[in-house]
């Protein structure tokens, strides 16, 4: 019955958006109601979940993070989560947007986008919750200062996705800063390398290499970093670009006894094809061709955490 309702509600939603060009408020209302019904139906199956990606559901997140986050917070008994999200754009698509809409949560969102608050206001009602909109360029040097001055609350969910020096920023953040931590990773770097792009101020992936493929950090490196920060890895989204971590205070055998972790080859075998030519056009590279395209890029190899080794990718594969 619920599946049938969701099906027809989604059909109606798509019709209204594509044919009637309705305004944002009504669009958001329909999207939220459909999302709530989908989430409710998913929650009935949570006890049988084995792999994290099974819980995916896209409402306002870029991919299926909305569903994963709901599963994690429910498993941890977090009813009204406070959050910090870095890299939200205009907040039309973000990991914490659905939480804000349904829970009126307290949170801080951070992005470098010009005129950020006014752009965010076009997508949400700021009066509904205690949301701090912070326009700031986040670097490893200022991350703790920005958090200190913009987060006067206990953080339940922390999300970091800036397509760049994510590793260096996460490395500076205090251990166990949140219960749930979401980190973007670069699946192109594969399952074995422990590498990140250099800690470059004002890093832009399009400037670092024309292909847009050399950015961020490898999954293995981030898993090891988060271990040192007091977290364990529970899986990724099916697109294989966002990793999810849980604070060690919430023991896996108690809170996630059924969740299984696959080999890192699985989490880095991504079908994303967003590479560009030198002219800036999509050329849809896949598989090993993606890594070969950036083999001459310089990265930081942190296999030995005590020795920072700058090297071309070709010397590491």
C-alpha cells in the first residue's frame, strides 16, 4: 500500500515540476512528504540491513545519503540531530537539508559561495530551525577557528565535501567531534594507495588538472585517518564517493551488529564518468583509464604517516 502511494505521489511530483513550473515552496513540500513516506517504509526493513548502501534514499542529498543518514541516526537513537556541513552550495542539494526540513534541527552550513545566505534563503525557510549560514573559505589553517566561532552546540553529524583538500581539513579537526562523520573520497585513486592532493590554498580540482579527476584523498587514507580520530568505517553510498564513519564510543557490535564491510576494491570500483578533455568537454573515461589520465599529477603519499612523500601517481602504481 505504501509503495503504491509513493509511486503515484512521485509521478504527481514529477508532473508538477516538469509541466507546471510550480514555485519552490510547493515543490519542497511535495518532495518532503514523498521523502517522509519513503523513509518510513525503509525503516521497517532496518533490522535486516546488511550493507549500508541498502538504506539509500535521495530526497535533498546529491545521491542516496538522505536514507543512509536516517538509518545511522536511528541506529544511534539520535532523535533531533545537530549538524555541521561544509560544502553545501546553495543548499538545494545537501546531506543535511532533509534533516533540517523534517526535524527543524540546529546546525551550521558552510560554503564559499558568494551571497550564500540569500541563495540559501531561496531554498529553505530559515525561521523553521536554528540554522547558521556561514560564508567562508575553509582551509586547514582556519577550520578550527571557524568551528569555534560558529558551532556552540554538540555535533551529531559532521559532513565534509569540498572536492579538494578534504584530508588536510579533516586532519586538523578534533577527534570524536561528532557521532557520525561523512567524508568525500576519490575512488579514482583506487583501493591501495594512501594519497591526497597537496595542501594547496584555494585548491580547485579544475585548475589542478584539466580532467577534474585529481582531487581529494583515497578511501584507504581517510579510513586510517579516521581511525586515529576515533571512528570506524561502516560503508559508502552506491556511487562510491562518500564514506560514513561512526564514533568509537558507539560500539559496532552493539549499534551495527548486522552491518558488514566489503573489501576496499568494492568501495572504489566506481562507474562515475565525469572526466574532461583539455577543452573542458566530458570524455567519459572509465576504469583504469581515469587513473592513467592523471598519472603525472603530484600527490602526497602518506603510507608512512611520519614521512610526507610528494610523488607523481605514476611512481606509486
